[in-house]
C-alpha cells in the first residue's frame, strides 16, 4: 500500500528553470493538496483540488501551477524558479471533505540556486 | 498577528517524562483541531483529531481543547525516544477550505 508518492525526493534547480513535482495517490481520494514547508514556518497551502478537473488556489499560489486530469495524480509546476521557492514541498490527499484526515507524502526537497 | 501560534521549542526531556505541547489561536471560527507528528525527512502523519472543546485520549496521548481560552494542548505520558519528532498543531473552520498549521515544536526524548 503505497499511499501518497512524491517524486523526485531531491532536486537542485537554477534560477529561471522550470520543473514539475509529481504526486500520485492510490487510495482513491478525491481531495489532494500541495503544501510548502519552510523552516520554523509550518505548512502553507499552495493549491488544492476537490476532484479531477477542479483546482483552486491556497494561501501561497504565486509562481506555481497545477492540473488534475485524473483522480490519482496532482502535479505541481514551477515556472521561472526563484530562490524564494527553495523549500520542502509536500503533497497530501484525503477521502472526502476538508475535515477528513490528510495523508502526506514524504516530500520533495527543492533548492534553487 | 498569526492565526495560530505554537510554542517554538525545541524541547528536550528524559525518557518517561510527561510532555506538554501547546498552541493558541485567534480565529474563533476554528472548530476542528488536529495534531500531526513529523519525523525527520518524512511527511506529517495525523496523531489526534478533536472537534470543539474537551479532551480526547488515545493511549499515551491526550489532546485537550479549550475554546473559551483559544488554547489547545497535546500531552504525552511516559514519553519514549520514539516520540522524538516535530509536532504540528492544525486547525480548521467548519466552512473552511484549508488547514492552518502552527510552526511546529521539535521534541527530543533522551534515553
């Protein structure tokens, strides 16, 4: 039972490059989320999705894009990477409404130099 | 002012100690209160989940919510080295679309 799988685990980017962080879940969860975690700052919601084809902005969406073409996958796209996007990115999923427990992946550690 | 403030730590205790982790909040619309545990280089995992005021116990863990004081706590009895992790409180409005997390408290339990 894989749960929430994120790839890659680590990545170094140069300023201005772009990349896609992959997230897939095998629990048939409708809701999926992307967070970033900076040291001493807790988790901040970037984007979330309540089902295939439906996405919405969270607290810190600028500089990111998402898509949700299937229930299982929720990729996060960084365009024109900036040093401020250096962070640990977590994907999460939950079964139903927002008050259902969220299951997290193990994160992608991204450095932008 | 941050919506959720968490005791920053880090906290270091001997094995067997009782640990108290705390968060305060300013948004009176928060109705759901959660504690997540995060081991180093891992994603957070849900530890405790309570709705409204009161206490909830699960083994060595007790979650306490005092809505009148806008204060929540997580107590760990007979702490073990395996409890060493960062603990994050999280809160949610009834009609909300996102969890609001505290900054996390790093706990080390020394054998």
